[in-house]
């Protein structure tokens, strides 16, 4: 038998309605962390030569 899944924010048991969180509050806390930039998905380092030209450059 597997261990019960815990909310990644407060560590309480998850609620199927808000899975993988325990409540709407924890869902909102997590969303706020994403929006503030606390969580980052790793990617390649930016290279200036690969950036798309600005719309102003087409004039």
C-alpha cells in the first residue's frame, strides 16, 4: 500500500476536489508562487543572436 499523498504547500492530506492540494487556499498559494517567479522551469540560457527581431525593426 502506498503512503497517502500530502499537500505540497502545508503537508496535510490531499483532498480529491483540490488534488494535489488539500484546499483552494493552498491552490492559490501555489499559483501566487508561480506568478511571482518563485518557481522556475529550467531552460537553455538565452542567446542574444537567437532572439526574434522586434516589430519596430521591420520599418
